[in-house]
C-alpha cells in the first residue's frame, strides 16, 4: 500500500459555513484510468477510518517485498 495522507497538510476552511469543520486534510484520489480528483477529509472522518482499520486488520493490504523495494 502506498497511499498516504499527511496530517501536516491540514488546511483551513475558507468561507466556512455554520456547523462545518474548521479545517480539512486534502488528498488526491486517482481512479483506475489515472484521472485525479481532489478530496477533503475532516479530522473526524480520519479518526473513524483509523477505528475501522483497527477493527478490520484483515482488510488492510500487505505490501509485497517488491512493492517495498520499488516503491
């Protein structure tokens, strides 16, 4: 697995609406055709994803030796 979200890249929510998050974590999502789309995750969404991963460790892909070597 080579996907990463860098928590140091937190961005403020410009033109914030009432009740929305103060900040987001930006990522680029690439589809199978290579098209990229930006996405924004909240701290709560990342926390929920971490809890889900802890509950379902069998679903986390193992990186192969060659994948680690080549990157």
